[in-house]
């Protein structure tokens, strides 16, 4: 009977599950935030590169893979 009382009073497993759920939620929020930030940063670098390319008389273009180049006519 003593084992059953100790097992019922033991909440370590429940606490571990709660911490795991909190960690998973933080991880998902981080992935979403970093994905959105990465897209914004990429667009910013493309705009900066386009400006530099235009300043030296070229045109900037990107391909489907996201690789860009400055070409001069």
C-alpha cells in the first residue's frame, strides 16, 4: 500500500511533460520567428544589392534559386 501512495504523490513525470510541452512551444515560436525574419533580411539584401548595382550602371536580377547577379549593357 505504501508503494501506491508514493506513486500517486509522485508528480515528477507530470512536471517533465509540462516542461517538454513548454520547450516544444518555444521551439515552434522560434522557427516561425526566424523564418519570417530570414525572409525579411533576404529581401533587404536584395534591395541593397539592387541599389549598388544601379549606382554603377547595371541591372540586378535574381534567378529561381535566389542567386543574383549585376549585369551591364
